[in-house]
């Protein structure tokens, strides 16, 4: 009986571990924790310009402000705050394609299909992924970093991101501290990281007009 109790306990613990968000495939088919626009309370987009897939770049950002968030409720509130601010700039929506919370959730911004407003000339050639918080002094948590990698891999799997994509930081496109020194140091060790200033002059990807 003692052996049986130990066996059952171990079995339950293993099932619980694999039932965590890191191991569940969501209803949308993603294998990482994902929060849709509806779930975080997004306003409808007023700026819908389809990207030409697959995009050749992924641009990483940090928000600086708002600060880091560690649960879905707080991160969702910060997504709504950013969308309101970006709308006040007449951007028509939150600027990023996706944002990542410190708890490891991916929050849908403009998604894989629509052009963001996040990195100047890179906008029409990239997916912009932003980690919520200030990552100048310390790198984002391991949960956030794992989700970024899984999100990019999903974009490649869906044909939204080129298998030969170049990974860059916002500061390689614009004069800014974004994505933060510590974060940039971390992802500069990743596959596909491309140092230096990208040359977009050879890219001639048309941008569809905004829908009425």
C-alpha cells in the first residue's frame, strides 16, 4: 500500500507539471501561453495593413515604461494602456505585433499578419516583439525569453517569418536605448542574431493600403 501511495503521488505530480501552461497546447494551437486581443481587452484596430510574408526580420524591443508585469491581469492593463497611448499618437492600434510579460505570456498586438508601427523603416519588413518592462540593467526572466523563442518558431512554422530571418534590436534601426542593454546582450547570443545596421534598401515589399 505504501508503494502504491508513492506511485500515485508521483503520477499526480507529473500530470500536474505537464498540465502547466508551458506544456499545454492552447486552443489556438500554440504550445506557449498566449493571450488574444479579446482576452486582454483590445479596442478594434483602425490601422490594418497586411504584411508580405514571410518577413525577413524580427525586431526586439522593451517598453521601458510601463514597467514589468508578472500576471495576466496587470499585463493586460498595461497592454490597454499602451494601446491608448499609441492611439493618441494616431497610430490606430498598439504598435507592436506581440508583447511578452514577465510571467511568460505572449500578448497579441497586431499579430503575424498586420504591419506594426515600432521600428521606422523596418516596420514593413518585420515582426516586432516587445518585452514589457525596463531591461537595461537586467535581462528579462527565463519564462519571457522562452516564449519569445517559441513565438518566433511558430511564426516560421506558419510561414509568417522567413526560416532565414535576421534577429535585431530596435537600436539597430533607430537611435534609442531600446531594447535595453542587458536584454540585447542576452539575445545577441541567439541563433539568427545579426549585428550592425541592417540594409533595407534592397527590400521592396509593397504595403497594402489600410482597409476602410
